[in-house]
């Protein structure tokens, strides 16, 4: 289906980068990310509280994919990965009581 959507600049850059890396279309990457997000939420895997967590969740996915690490001050991100040890190992929340 063809449609027009407005994306935040950071989300556009991230999805465009994923599309280039996987030799996929932007639409295919967006569809995959939405499907994964909907499936995870339906399974109760996580709860995102706002646009910052959406951005951090995308960046965390990239960190996992590229073997990097996301550093954030958002303590709510710990809740996002509490049942996912792989993602948790790529997340560093600074200022937390860990």
C-alpha cells in the first residue's frame, strides 16, 4: 500500500540507515519495525512511555545489532530490557543505583 507519513528526523535517519544496511526499502524497514513493536507490546514485552523511549528503543536495537552500547540517563529504559538479557547487556543507564 502506498501512503505518505511524516517522520521525526531522528527516526527517518535511523530507518534509512537500516534500509541501506539491509538493502531494503524504507517502507519494508518501517513495516518490520512496526510489526516487531506491535508483537512485543501484544506479548507484554515492554511499555514505551514517550517519544524519547521510542528513540532510545530504536537506538538500543541498533546498538544490539552493531555490537555497541546505548548510554542514557533515562532510568525507564531499564524496565524496557528487564526480561531481555541480550538487550540489557547493550544498555548503560548512568545515574542509576546499580
